[in-house]
C-alpha cells in the first residue's frame, strides 16, 4: 500500500464573498487571530505526515507563494532585534525546501478541474485533498485521523460531520452502510432537495483519494454551474474501489463565509491564554 505523502490545496478562487477585502488579498490569506487561514490547513496536513504541498493557484495569488518562502529582510530584522520567538515561529511554519509546488488553473472550471490540474505533480500516488476555506479545531487534526483510516483499510477516505436534517440541502451529503465513526460510503448527493437527503452526514472538505481520480476527472462532463464537479468523479471511483467515511472529532469553521470566519476568530482567540481573558470581557460587554 502506497503511503500518502502529497497534498493538493486548491487556492484559485476569487473570494467574492469577502470583497472588498479580497480585491488584492487572496481569501486564503485572511487571518484567523494572527495566522492565515491557509496556514492552519497546511499545519493540519504536516501533522498528518504530508511531505509535499501542491497549491493550485490562479492569477493574483503571488502572496501565497511569498508566504511559503523565506523573507530574508524580515528574518534579518528579527534576528538583529533579538526577537527570537517570532523568528522561530516563522521558520517552523515553512515547509522543507523543495516540498512546495505551484500550478495554475487558468480557467475557473470548478473544484474537479482544479484537482485535475495537479495531476502531473501528484503522479501515480494517493494524495490528500484539503479545501482551504475550512479549518477544523481539534487537538489532533482531522487529516491525521483520516490517515489512521487509510492505513488500516487502504481505501479512499472522506471526512463527514453531522448537521441538522433541515440544513442538508446546503451541502454534499453521503449515504452510508454501517455505524460508528468509520463506515462504507455508498452514495453522495450534492445539495439534495429538502426531505430527500440519504443522511444528515455532510462532506467536510477533507479527502484521501487514489490517483485513479485523475483519469475519471479527465472524462467527467461539466455539471452544476458549468463546472467539473469532483463529486461526480468520486461517485465513479466509489463504485470501482469504495470509500470509507470518517465521522471525525473536531469543530468545523467555514472561513469561506463571513459568519464562519468571525466564529473561527472568536474560537481560536478564546483558546489563546494571552488573549482569552481580555477577549472574554470584551465579548461580554458587547453582549450587554
């Protein structure tokens, strides 16, 4: 069984829901407390043992490339001023030299197309797919939990979580066979009509996929919104090779929405001993 060494992170989106903040700043680089959203996702992947990071970018994303590179002037200034802690933090967040790659998605043809754009860099290996809008707060990251499932079963893995049944029409929903935290996925439905969802388990933005997905994406016709949907290819892959679903431990924050982004800042801020006492008092005051 091949190990999962590579991760694909699609970061080509325009972030229109956060305009005007994202006019020149990629949405993935907006900060939760003092760290870009994208850095949280990369840290989760590194904890799980991912060695190589493949970013699928679009125009205007140069700042992402700069973030995952050494800033000589900044590091020199911090060293000269004796600011050891922030210097160590900057260096700790950098992947190893040669372990970051970038490829362009020239046309906004959907998530499936973004994944397909990474095919040459991934090669014939299983890989992790992490959506950078989603950060998940837990002592042990979700991708590490998924690696346990992959290493035990050798299968494609998808992370799912429960939502209220009346909200299932807003998400991709899975049909399952089994119980507990790990089970077989037998179907996937994108935004089912109210009352028709096969379960209340939604797809959360974390996947481990075998390389066969690239062949399937190459032959997948455009679906909803004129885009190539990764779910369509995953349905075929599920029938050929199977999928395991993992109901993971953790709290999800959808930082692609304003409410989710604000909630993430509050949650991660309250988790910081240096910020929590004052932030708690401010929150109480704002609540009256």
